[in-house]
C-alpha cells in the first residue's frame, strides 16, 4: 500500500509557526502576555510558598510545580 501526496500529513505545516501559515493572533498574544506580566510585577508582591527553593544547573526542575503566594500591593493615593 503506497501513500500518495494527498495522504498523510505534510512535514511543511507548522501550526502557529512562521511562513505563509503564520498565526494572525501571535503578536496580540505577545502583547497580552507582556501586559499581564507588567501588572503582575508592578502591582503584586509574590514569593515562593514553602521551604524548598529549587535550584539546579543547567536548568531548574519543579517536581511539585512552583507554588507561590501572591498578595496585592495596596497603593493608597
């Protein structure tokens, strides 16, 4: 049984990738992620929840995930 060009999946297709099939919302997603991180860093105080602070080289592994405590910074004007 032979597969023709119309059968199977194309190896040239990359979802959300580059080329002619570039995701039209990729730039919007980058702006929204930057907006979210901007407000998370400026408006909230956050610290690692628990006693163990994972550190390793060359990369950090999180066997329990990374539980964090987040509390809003109250700015009274």
